[in-house]
C-alpha cells in the first residue's frame, strides 16, 4: 500500500531529523515557558511551604576537611530533574585532531594477519585519546588507539566444532590473548560463565593500591575456545603504582555529595525526596596527565502519594580532580 | 551513562548493556511503540524485542547516535506487530489516522511513471525535510515518524491543534508536489 511505503521510507530518514523531533525537544523558542513559569513559581512556593512544615532533613555531622573539585562530564538523556550541562570534556580534540589515522593497517594477533581499512574516529567516554575503527575484508571490526594498541576486536560467534573446554582452559586462552597486547601482570582477573551465550567472560582490571582503575579489558571466549570479542578501556594508561594513599575517602564522599546537593538544590524543592546511589568510582587519568576519579551516581527523585511513590531516575557522571 | 559506554558494554557482551539501555532509552522507545500499538503489553514486548535486536546487532554495529538506532528498531517492530494484529481491520492508535493523512500525499498515477526504490524515496524525504522550516519539520516527524497524537504535539510546542493540523496539511501538500515533480509512483 502506497501510504505504508511512504511511512516505511520515512523510517529511513537521517538520524539528525529523528533526534531533532524526539518527544521532549521543542523548536528553539520555548513559548510554553512563559505561560507556565508563573504557575510553576507559585507551585514551588506552595511546595516549599509544605516542606518546611512536613519534612526534616537527616541530621548528619557536617564534613569540614579538605575538598576536591568536582565537575559534571555526562548524564543520562532522561535527566530532567536538574538543569545539567557538561562542564568537563575528557577528549583532547586539540591534541589529536591533527593526527591523521592510517587508511590501512596490518594487525597480527593470534597467529593471524588482518588488514584493516579505516572507517572512523571515536572518543570513548572518559578517554582523552581517540580510537580508530577498521574493517577487514571479512567484515571483522577492530579498533586501535593513537599508539597502535588494539582496543577492541569483534570476531562474533564461530561455528567451529569442538568439545566444551574447561573454565581454566578458557581463562588461559583469554590471558594468552591479552598478553599479546599488554603486560597483564598488574591486572586482576575474574571469570564468569554465560551459559546462554555459551561462553566465558574474563574481566581484567588494574588496581592502584585498593582502588579500582578505569584501566580494564574484557575478553569473551566461547566454549570451543574461540574468542568471541575483546574490548578494553583506558588500557595501559593508568599506572598501577599511581599514588593513592593520599586520597581521603571521606573527602571524596563529601565533595561528591556537596556537588550533587548543589546540582539538585532546585529539584529538592520539587520532589519529596532525592536519593543518591553509592557512587561507583574509578581511578583514571585526564588529558593533562593528572589523576582523577571518574564517578557514576544514580539519582532517584521521588514524590510520594499515599503508599505509592513516583520515581524519576537519572544518572550523572562526575569527575573529581586529584591534586 | 553515555551512549558510547553503553555501546562498549554491548561490545563487551555485558548484560548490563540492556539495563543501561532500558534506564536511558526505555521511556523513549516505549512512547514510540505505544503511539503505534496503543497497547501497554504489546508496547512493552516491542521495547524488549528492541533490546534483543540491539544485542544481536551490536556488535558488529557501533551506532551513533544510539537513540535514533533504537528508535528505528522499535518503530519497525511496532509497525510489523501492528500489521500482524490488524491484517484486516484498523484498530486503535495513531497509525490508521496517520495512514489516512498520508493518503493526501500519493500522486495521481496518471502524472507519474517512474517506480522508485525505497532508498531513493528515503533520499527524497531527506531533501524534503531539509527544506522545511525547523518547526514544521519537527511537527511533521512527530506526527509521521513518532506518530504522536496531534493534541500532544500541540501541547509540547505550545500551538493550537488547528495550527498543527494546518502545518501538517501544508507539508503534505508540499510532499505531494515534490513526488509529482520527480515523477515518483508509489
């Protein structure tokens, strides 16, 4: 039917138009704002008044030690409770924009040679350097970083016959593979079985002292011993001997909470309760070569109505700069 | 979590990818499916199927932007599911209304000869959209891509429903003219 053909063809239009018109986006001038601002202001006053009467903040002793600078570097696109803006950019565009990736690279790994053809350049989250994506003639996809180190490789499911290897054997395969890319002596490894996908997932993480770093890799090995995929993050970029004993956990927590309280100050007047998850923290390195902590926090903005709770959930990514 | 990180989780074959996708884009995909299917359960299934398709296709894909990639999958799944449920009858939801409206754009077969493939048609749509004023383009896509009700578009853009309808009518007229000008038969 012709109408359906139009509808289907429209489904293929450029991403930019789809995103531009996504629900929640408005065309430039925000006329609704003026209309609702007065009403919202009144409502806020009413809510504030109610809250003064009914809500009491938990009594916690204020932290009075040193604090770290904390900036926002990302947030979920559903984030609406706070007026967020990215304040820090990890990617060092200035330094790497002049680097011209090789149009063709030869990669030797696991006794095989792959010739890759350049596709595009990407900057991963909290990475200061770019990775370059290549396809080979068999449609294998891999990425390398600016130093030529293999960042990821996807082979996909192999149908090769073979009996199910033991977890220890698959771990050895994963370790032998990663050894070709990086010195794995400073990584801790954890292996889990994924019986649905019929593979073992080996996760390599580098620690500095007892602090988990962003320097990590995942190798997925099929039961038959073939590697399914490999992905790494900040691989070999965070030294294991990075100084961490001067980092004060109480100061980290207080700095993050203070920043969150500031970000959600306005939202706190609109919601009955705002909860922050325990931040997940990774030690990393910024483009200036300085230490930082990359923190992920889930925030729940809650309004209660009788026994029910309406929850708006969002996540926020913070970077905490260490002196 | 940022899109690239979610994609990295898919690449690492970590099931956390699904949970992160759901947290970030669950509502977005659900609204697309719901506007087409008008049924909570079907829409939920459609969104879950979207995650499965994403799991199967990333890698080797590395979609950027992720939202449009997921939205496209949801829209296709919902349209297929709608067709399956309504092979003969036209039920609730925005789709029957949208199809009726798009009938306005079909050129008279007497004026057209060329049979066009879907890719060329998508290219024509891109050119058509590029020439529309931003607000009209957004209204057009909200109606015919996201299949949002006119009432909802009017509320979101602070316009009256009749203004939205008029804008859509004019855009459909322009599209029809362009299809005729390029001699495209559907």
